[in-house]
């Protein structure tokens, strides 16, 4: 028998400590995961086993060119 919790299983990379947040021009913020190495739209909600709540305010790197 499982116990129910009130915790929402969906999380956002914007709030995750493993995410490096980047934005090009006025496009949506992209999160690169330090654990998985993939990139996702940071504001999207998903289920992630690696999620850890960020302790600080998110810092977004802004780019004005697609050349890095």
C-alpha cells in the first residue's frame, strides 16, 4: 500500500540547483542539466528524479549571439 503525499511530482529546471540557465535574445530560458547533460526549456514542468531545489536566486546567462 502506498501513501499519498501532497507534493507535486512536476518540477521546473528554473528552480533546480543542477541547471545552468541561458537565454539567447528574447527566446525562452534554456536549462542545461549538470547531471544529465541535456537541455530543456527551463520554465517547462516535468518529472525528474535528479531534481534538487535551488537554494539561491536563479542566475541567467544572457547571450546576444549564437556564437559561443
